[in-house]
């Protein structure tokens, strides 16, 4: 079904076509003009029906975020403290718990193109520190 944005575009287009036909109406009779407009309306309706609909993803009903404070000893660096953020998204059907910093890297590593980008980023980081 046409949503309001598409409906506005279709009617706007039809209005422009109708105005064009009206301006050259000496060459086109009324029956021909009506059949062309009906054909255009049917064409846009078929295009909209055949268009792919976006996949609906479940929405979170609750979002909980917290930060894990980690303290550890690392060789000559001494005591290291760092904060690791986590997020929990949940609804009645499912939940997702993840670290916001590593989600990007995990997503990259899930496809061949992403792994190539990940390797490129790693090479650039190594060049900076060597």
C-alpha cells in the first residue's frame, strides 16, 4: 500500500502530467487523456506493490548500560585501569548483550570484505607504532 510520502509523489506526478496534457489538449481528446492517466495510476500502484518492504527488526523495550572497571597488572606498565562499557537490549522475545567497543570489530570479522578492512586497519596501526 502507498504511504503518505509515496502517495504525495504519485499525485504530484499525475497532476504534472495532467497539466501537461491540458496544455496540449488540442492534440489529445478527453478519452485518450483519461486512459493515459488511469494507466499511469495503475503503473505506480503496481510498482509500489512489487517494491521490497524493509525487514522489521524487533525493538528493545529496555536498554541497560553499565561500565565494568577493570584493574590489572601489566609487566613494566604497572597497574592498568580501564573502563569497559556494556549494553543490554531486551524485549519480550529476545535480548542482546554486548560490549560497545568490540561490536564494530566483531561485525567486521563476520564477512570477507570486513576482514579485509580489519586487516588494513591493523596494518595502518602497526605502521604508526613501529
